[in-house]
């Protein structure tokens, strides 16, 4: 039996964070004696490259992991595989397939859909390909009909999942080069207790309602494994909110120090879950950077629209504490939300100036199917369906949500103003990095997306502003 697992992420040029999901699944298949190949397609690859990989592998089963932004690429890959290999069995998984299983299984080139966590489901499917009735957590086709099996409960013992064999990923070294360091992701927990409208109830559908944590020893064992096996220089904890459980976080930090591990690591956090004591422990254990979901400078947008339940004061306090203990910070901002006005855009610029993050990631708000935000925009008739269907997910060419007094140019100007604010705050650090890592800095600078952003930032800062645009204060 030959299995190929694919992640058709054509929306990025070279992924600096390699796809943990298909690597974990590939590792489990390999441990059960299955011959497995992995491909992670990115924008620097083309369909001829994909075709060559499929032709070379000749899999009996093709598993494709899809998010909504890359779903169409996943369906195209399934079509290509079916045209090349008549008998190949195509199974799709990931968030998009889980949230829209009937749409996914309804595609003529898809034979099965794996719902939620796939570590147990996929190996059962592989071992029972000719008798899928007993495999929990799947939709599949039989005699031209769509069948739905009983759901599979979430994995209770996360320690039972093996450490990923990253050598399965042929493009691993390319990921390191793109990141500018030998960095690998880890997932320490699963689930989220919060109710943000742009994530939920999708996360609960994917991962269940209960938070689950790996043991402290298991987490730190994997860090040592990644250092010893792949010579990593940095870890990224991919948990949605690493800082939910204070005692668990401090326990991990204590264990890292006890073992003498000295590599930097990055984590995601929610502002109202961090304390000074926790941050001191994290800093001492190597935490170099925390990314916070700020979302908007407007409490109305952040809480009433996006369901964050997070005060502006708690955001300010979290960033102040990070600055105090010496942990760098990143801020995620969403623009173009329902109810967005020029005033709320200015509030976002004002808050970023006050909290002084070291980095900022600015996104155009794009509701995902299955979320409360998606349902609300559909109900209110403000989802620009045509723009949504043709959108490039991370561009700022069109507004996905219809707004009365805001144009896409206003959103672009605000993004550029936010980026310029953060850039000017940290200019000295950026210059120092360029001197230490000139080739990495040059590669990042010459990416088309970066060049366009810099040009836009320069326009925002130095060219005369026309009436009605958002000014950089």
C-alpha cells in the first residue's frame, strides 16, 4: 500500500512554517509499516511539479489536507490524480473538509472525507480501505451513495501521538531557508475555551469542546528530540493560546530550565491570560516572542462584533508586562470588520502606537464558512459573495464585507499606516538584523509582497493625502 499526503498551499511562495499536520499523519502511517510520500506545494511550484510528484509516487491513496483558502487547489489536485491514476483513492481532511463535509465529499474526484483529528482515523481507513463501514469519523462513497459513519471522539491522551518525523518532508531545508533559521513548529495542546466569532464554533467542531494538554515531560522531550535530530535553533508553539493554564506553562518552563535547554521559542497568547510571574518564567526558559490577537483598537469591534471578550486595558497591560520582562511582542490586527468606520480604523492605529509591538500582522477580515461571523454576515446580507469567491485570501484588493463609509483604499491606507508605525518604532532593531543576517534580510526585502508593502508605506508616509483617506498620525 502506497500513500501520498499533500498540502497544496499555493498561496505562499515558500512556507517558513512547514505543515505539521501531514508530517504527523505521515509519521503514524510509517510507524504502521505504510510506504508514505509527502508533498507540500507552494507558490514557487507549479502543477507540472505536482504532476511529476504524483506520477513518481503512484500512490494507492492520496490524502489532501485543506484549509478554505486552498480548497480549490486541493480539488484540482484530486482531479489531476484521478486523471493520472484511475484507481487512486482520494481522501480529504483538514478544517475545510471538516466544516463542509457534504460539499467536499460531493466533489466527483473525492472518495472520502476525514473529520476532525486524523491521527487515528487515517490509519484505520488505510487498513480497512475495502470495508469502510466501521471506520469512525468519515464520510465516504459506496455504490454511488454518500455514507456517513459515527463520529470519532477527540484523542484523550495527546502523549500517545508520536513525535513527527520531519525527514519525511522533502522541502524541509527550504522551509529553514525561508524562515532564516532552523525553526520547527510544535503543538502542545488542543482546543480553545473562548468564543471568538471568527473562529468558533469551527474550532470546537475540529477539536471538541474540551481543552487537552500534553504532559510537561512529553513536551520537553520533543524539544530535545527536535534539537538532537534536526539541529533546530528555535521552536514555535502553534497552540492557539499557550498561556491558558498557568501552572502547566510554568511547569514546562521549569522543566526546560532543569534540563539546561537553551533555544528561543515563540508562542501565541491571549492578553488576559498572562501574568508577570508567568512571563518571568517564560523569559527565563527561552521565550523570545509572544504573538497576541489584538484584532482591533475598537472595543466595540473587538468584543461586540468579533466576540473576543477582551478589554483594551488588558491588552495594554499584557504588552507593558512583556516589555518589562524583555519578551518581544507581535500583534494581529483585522481590518474591514462589520461596523468598521474611519473612527474605528483610527482607534486601531492609536492602540498600536500605545502598546508598541515589535511586529504586526494585518489581515483583511474574511469570514470562514462555519463560523459565527460567516453566519452573521450572511444573515445581515453584508458578505460580498462575488468578491469572496474570486478573492486572493491575503490580498487587499477588495472588501469581503460590505461597509457603508469605508472603501478598500481606506483599508489599504490603514494597513500601511499600521505597518509604518511599527517599522519606525523598531527601525534600529531591523537595521541591526540586516547587518547580522544580510542575505536573509535581502531575500525578505525582495519578495514582491514585501516590496509592494514598502512602496505603499512610503506613499502613506511621504505623499500628499487626498480627502477621505485614512492618515498616518
